């Protein structure tokens, strides 16, 4: 027995429950299988198979789609269910969804043509009262119903079943009538019937939250109770009992009929193979010219080392070690793919970041110019990135300038057409969006329908509830046990319509399905063998039915084409100053290091906050490694532990030849951080060499933190053993037991990837280089790409503080956006016309285009006359002209304009030095 027709959170605002919860419940109920048939999508199938695998039951993968006998434009479909019997069926389900997407109307539309083409490996059932069969019966079109059944039987044979649902619906007697007629028609054609629940939630007690979910969505809930109150996952004998009770007068032997339908359900369960999606083989696209990928990769690495001037014994030996691991796992094509699109982007003039994540630990990535991080120069451990002991596809994420990263995504989609798609994303309920939605339906509205005084009270209550809920969120996990046993939990529930109860049940669940801005999935075979595709209505691009985590779990390679505004800022600085690219000498520039040591980091990537600037001062920064350490330590964990203070004290002791809190026996691992454990690479080396762990085990502990529920099983099973081994290893080095235990505990408290910290600190360093040597250019780049008015104002203030001049908007000098121009041989930052609040890019462009075409404006009358005569002059309406006058952008007396600029800069300087 299993629940064949059921909906999860992926039937958004209609189904309720995560598969991790539903699978546990299925196991409790004695199910041997759990099925998914969400509305119009297969987004949850990977999560279903993982959840079932975790509890030891069979996943049955399906979809409740939308069917028309013959597709008609702008016509909604009827419900129909398809279930994959085997891997072939799964692949065909993906194809039906994809082809249905091309004739989409709200949802993908299936028709007979599609079902005939891709029916192999699939089971089909007739669905609920919204299905085609039921609607024909309801509308007294039984000949159509008969023809439909006969046609479906001809397509699917004995894999076609008629659903009977023993649940009442809001229309009195309608479900009973549909059931009776469906059974009789099916008997006529020799088609088996099955009992299904069409369950929309897991547990009976989730009913209240299920209704709230519908209220949030704005659904008409008048029929909800009559139709859906009993639609929770049934016990094994519930459906038979319900059927016998519902139809005791309709059939002579209802029990016998119920048993036949149960037997048909068991038949479906037996037909469906124990299908796990990790059976799909991970294949990468091969080089088109058919050359050997490994030989090609070796050649590219050799050329890269020569290009960088690093073709020597040390670098060749390290490259060989890395290539051996890459070849051992068969990852050559992955590196060649990343090299290809990175090189393509650079050749197109798109700025690419120096590297992020553990890819910075690889000399192969450096040789291929994927990263700019020399892992030998910075002494980075390759095994943090890849190792023979741990077969996991490398994950090389790169930053591209935000404005042009879409070009890189498009390049990948075109290069691997038929094998590539963008990745979907699941928008989840988090604290803010969930509470904001619940406030509206739990008696706490904050809109105009409420009295002003009540709005004020409600807002204070909202703030209190948000504060309360956030106090129970830790590391992204909801601490449910503490929440339930709290007195405030009961108080808020009693007074505000069970708001915390609903929060607890909805937190972390799917709110919407969208497109990931950065993720691209690529497969060696047809991508439809792995996932169905949907279309992004905005871009027209196809995207996968699974998110970044799910596509990786089924053997699909994903690439993150990340956008970073800082790359756009750096591009402008490079172009204006004539600096071709990043140079490692910037990390040793005395003026740059001095600026870091003084905490003069306003506007600099990662270092723009007072907290990290104070940290740089506190550790007496005097080299690049100190900046790397500061960026790694400027996080809640190490700040709470007082790591910066220990780092500073030990550094001071080290510089005068004392030990401080350092342990000399561990200098091999901790010397660069003065005895503090900051980096994952340090932990891995100590775990292997002192505790005798494998590299795979050492890697695992850097990812696990004490107190996170997901990893509780790990600590119970492995922590004591590893701790004991570490204590023994430390004893051999002369380190006492208590000190060793304390050190081992720190392994799990906090650590950061050093390679990532180095890569991102190179970005900070390049920005600091421009800030120190070309302050006007640096601040121009910051102002140009400011995200909001507050940042714009802050950057203008800092520009003046650093000796720059900021010119006010003017119709004769300004471009649409902020620009840089020379006045008397010196750079000045010229605010764009759009810096005037209320003037948009369209109106500003009309003014700039007119000036470029016919010269500068002479006076206000000349400006008005020319804009009136301009074909697009209406865009510069009365309101725009008033704003130009108000802000002095139409002051044609130069002395008056300069006087206003001086006053403005004086005010900026005063604010910056408050």
C-alpha cells in the first residue's frame, strides 16, 4: 500500500509538506513507497528520492499534468497523472514536460500526440474530478469519456488506470456520481481502477496551517473545508473503509471492489522499479575535435606556466601532482570547460575575478588562467580542493562583472546547446517574508484598512514577534523544541491566531520557483535524460526543474557564473589608469599595506565596515597575510572567541622573540597565523598528521560545526574517536591533554577556507591600489555603481575627504550617469543628470544626445527651444525642467555654478569628517 496521488510543497500554495517530513510519515504509516504527483511540475522529484532513500522506502516519481486531447491555444488543460515505472519512463516524463512547455498555458499542456510519442516506461491514471474523464462524466458527455478511455488504453495498455477517490467534495454527491460512472465505464473496457486520496498534506493536524497557506495566496477558501479537510496521508486501510462507507448503496459488494482496487495499487507499486536518480551517469561534454582530454590539459598547463614565467622544477612538480589527481577522477574535461569560458570572457573584455573558493588552492587553475592565485607563492594546500581519497566533482565558481555576466551564461548555453540550461531556484519561506505573509492573515494588518493607532500597535507587535522568532533561528535552522516549550509561544498563538504555530510549520518551505541568476547546468548527454526543462517568461531561456543542489545530486555538472559589482568598478579603474590587469606586486606595495594598517579602507571590497577596519588596526597589520587573516576572522565565530586579540598578542610576542600563547610544536601549522586556528587548511593538516585521519575525514570535519542538528549523528559516532587520536598525537609532540582537547574542540567551532580568503583579498588589494594611487578614479567607480542614494552620498563624501572634487549635475557637462572628466589637467568626478532625484535615464539621454548633436547649450532659452524642437523633447517635461533649475543644472553663469560646487564639496567634506 502507498499513497499514489499526493501533493507536496512543490504544488505551491496548494500542497503542504516537505518530502523529508512526508517520507518519515510514510514510514510511520507502514508504506513501502512514497509517490509525488505535484501540479504541473516535477521540481520535487530529486528531493523525494533522497528523502525515500534516507528512510528506506521506494520513491515513485510522477506528475499531475494538464491534458487536452488536442492542443488548443490559450486553453487550460484537465488533470492527468503520469508515473515513471523505470529510468526510461523518467526520461520520457521529462520529455513530455519539456514538449508541453512549448504549448504552455499557465502550465505545460500534454496532448494525445505527446503521450503516444513518449509513453514507454510510463503509467497513466485519470486523476481527480478536475481530470478529463471526470469532467466528461459531470458534463454528461459519456461517449467522450468512453472514447478517452479507449484511446488511453490503446496508448498505455495495462499501464492505464482509472482513479476512484472516496472523499466528498464541496458539491454534494458529485464525487460519488463520478466514482460510480468511472468504475462502470472502466469495467466495460477492462481497465483496472485504483483508490487514491489526492492528499494535499501529510498529517491531519496540519489542517489549520494548510488553510492559512491558502489565505496567504488569496484563494477562495469557502470550499476548502468541504473538499480538502480529510485529504491527508491515509493509513493503509483508510481508503477501503471510506469507499465502503461512501458506496455501500451503490455496489452489491463494495468490500470486494475495494480489494480489487487495492490489488491494482499494489500492481502499480510492483511495476515501478526501485528507481533512484543517482543511477544517472555523470558525463561531461567531450572536446569536439576528438583529441585526448588529458593530453590537451597537460599541454595547456605547460603553456600556462610558461606564460606566467613559472615553468620551473617546483611548479612543474606541483602541477604533475595535481594533474595526477584530476586524471585519476576523470575531471580533465571539467577544467578544460572552465578554461574555455573564462578565456572567452577575458578575450571579450569581460573582467573576471582572481578566484574564489578552494579553486584558489590549485596551481593547475592558476596555469590555465582560471584564477590569478599562485598557490605555491601563497602556500595553499591543494587537497582542500581535490584529493584522490574523495571523489567529488570540483566546484569552480568565478566572479564576473555584473553587467556582462549574462553574456557568459549565453555563451555557455549556445556552446552546449541541447546539453545546457540555467538552473532553477526555490524561493523559501524565511523569517521576514513568512511573518509578513502571516501578519496579514493572523489579525495584524498594517495597511490603510486599519485605524492609524492600531497600525502603530500592530507594527510594534510585529516587531516583537520577529525578534522572538529570530532568537530561535540559529545557523539557518529553526530550534523547534525550544520554540514549542516556550511560554511566549503559547501567548502569541493564543492572541494572534496561532501565528507561531503556523510559522513553525511553514518555515523553510517553498514559496515560489524561479530562475537562479548564476547557475548553469551542463550534461554530456541530452539534458532531458536528467531533468525536465521550463521556460523563463522574462528571458525566454530554458531552466532545469531542479535547483543547484538537486542537479548535482543526479550527476549534472553545474557552473556558477557569479556577478560581482566590484569587477565592474575594477574594469573602469583599469581602463582609466591604463593598468592592464591585476599584478601580484600590488600585495607588496608599501603605500597599499600602509593604508590597510591604518584602516583606511572605506569603499574597499570586504573592508568597508568599521568592524573590519578596527580589526586591521587591532592586529597591527603590516603585510598582505594580515589582511587575509583579518577578512577570515571578521565573522561572528572568531570574533566571539576573541581570535583577533589572540592573533595580535601572539604576533607581538613573536616579533620580540617570545612565545605568547603559541605552541611551538604546532608552528609548522600555525606560524602564519601566530598560533591561532583560522583556516580549514590548517585543520586538515593537523588532523592528518597529528590525529592520523585520512584526508577525506579531515576535509569532512572542516565542514561540520558543533550544535547544528544536521551533523549530530556525526559527533555522536566519530567525535570521541578522533579526539582520542588527536590527544595521543599531541602527547608525542609534548602537548598536554587539556590543551590538546581544547585545540580539537576548536576544529569544530570555526574555520575558513584560506584559498578563498586569499582570492578575495586580492580583489580588496587591487581596489586599495587604485584608492591609494588614483583616488579620484577609485571613487568615481564607486559612485558610478552605487546601489542606492545612501551609498551614492557616502561615496561622494569619501571622494572629497580623499582630496577629490565632485561636480554637480549640469546640462553642459554631465552624461546620463556619473562620469570622470579633466578640469585644468586634473580629474574631477562629474555627477550624471540621473543623480537628480526624479530625473530618469530616458530624459537624461535626450538632453545628452541633443548636446552631442548640436553643441553645448547657451542659456535657458536656448535649452528650452532646442528641446521643444527635438523629436524626443517631450521626455524632458515640465517637472524635469523644474528639477534641473532647482539643482542648478541650468546655471549658465560659470562663476555661479562653481560657487555652488564649492559649497557642495565643503558640505561633503564636513559630513565625511564628522
